[in-house]
C-alpha cells in the first residue's frame, strides 16, 4: 500500500508479474518483476497522519511519499556558468521541496537560503522572505517520505541571467537563471512547452538517485498532449522513447525507480488549456451525454508494455517522424557518449 500527498488518484494495473535521444540506444531490457505500472487521473488530496505516533505504519505496512514536478535542466552550453545554472535550477526548484525531506542534512537547500537572504536584504526587507525552520522542525521533516514521486514531461536549457529577470520580488528573480528550449527538439504537442527529450528523463532520474541517497522513485506522471484522435502516433512514440530511457536508467545507471504511472487514463481538464489539450490513453467525447470513452492506440501500446514488461519488437529509438518530417533527431548539447558514463 502506498499513499502520495497532494497529488492524484493512482490506479495500479499490475504489480509483480510479468530518443530516444540517448544515441540510438534501443533497450532489450525488461522491467523488473516487482516494478509497478499504473495510470493517474482525478486530482485529489490524501491527508492523514500515517507516520504519526507509530500507529498506522505497523498496522498496515504502507508507505507514504510526496510527488514533485521537475523538468530536466540541461546546461545550454558546456561553459562552467551554464553547468552551474543547470545544477542551481534543480537544487532551487525541485530541491526547494525535496531537500528538506530527502537530503541527509535536511532544511532548504543552502543555495536557496543564501540567494533569498541576500535578495531580501537588498530589497530592504527586515528579514528574509524565506521562512526559517527551527532545528526541531528540520529534524521532524527530514526523512518523512518513503519514496520520491516524480512528475516529469520535458527538458529545458539553462544559463545564468546577465541582468535582473522576473518580477521583483519573485523566485525567478531570486535565483537569476534563464531557461529556454531548443526549437529543433521535436514536438507536435498541443502544449507548446512539451518538447520530446527522453535523455532528460534519464538524467533527471540519475540526479535524484545520486542527490537524495538512492531514495526509491515512483514516476507519478509522464505523458504527452495532443488535440484529439484515437490514432495518436505522437503519443505512442513519446511513451516508447521515454520508457526506453527509463529502462536504461534502471539497468545501466542503477537509478532506483520502482514504479511508473502514465498521465493520464483519459482526457480531462488540463489547467488553462481546458478540454482542448488531451493527455489521455482514452479519448473522451465531451459533447456526448455519457462522455463516451474510446481506447486510443497509446492505450493498446501501454497494455502491451505492462503485459510484456518490455518495449515492442518494432520500436526504433531513432524514429521521430511522428513529431516532424525529420527521421532522426540527435542531442544538440552533449556528444553522443553512453549516458551512464556522463551521469556517474
């Protein structure tokens, strides 16, 4: 039994039975026998005191975790400044929430504390805009999650800002970094930010594993948005590339990933895109009285992956034609070296 705070209903499909942008590396690996698959839908909040008083965990043997959203931060160039910017982005964004829970020392990341403290002084605040934990609070929060839930979709290129950025005050202004995307990265998504960069997924999983002491990871969201249709070739290709990256992360990088949930089971309301942008494995007819649901090609792909615990035999890690006329798209920032060497 697993609970996730502040996220979504998760539906376990199977547990315990049986591009790529990583240099054309097709995985012949399969997912471990105890690997959990599922789909996510219907936003809710799960509340409770699972860890309190030693009452519920011994009785039910469950686990609880938090789910955090993170892009991969790739240095825009190989300059020391851009490499610093990429690491700073990760530590001050996903690390803002992850560091107090998963790091050995607890508390907010020291980089974030220093940046916000300095900005607050320059902006004539009487105290830092970042609240301070007491040592008792640091000790209480540290280690309160059993697994790291990750929502991931895409990658950005990072560099240090040369001038002030963002509103004053704001988190963007405090940190002082700029993120962009390579326009050559493939995508035909209804969400213009959703570029298809599987190597970023793999590197982010390795970064979390390395940074947070091999914490178990469950991917609680990953998916692709389009406008409509049951023959969703782009979504099928996205899932194949990202699951291929996940297999390499598990078997080669030894990233401690224990589960994967596709976003989402069916089309739904997607923030300011409303019903226009569709992430579902099942097409929903929002104009019908019964909101009829029809399986897309991606649903059949996902069923096959869960059943076989591997990718289709005809999967081609170099094929990006579902997103553009180009048949092969290669990383533009790093040379095509085996990624596990880069990540170690």
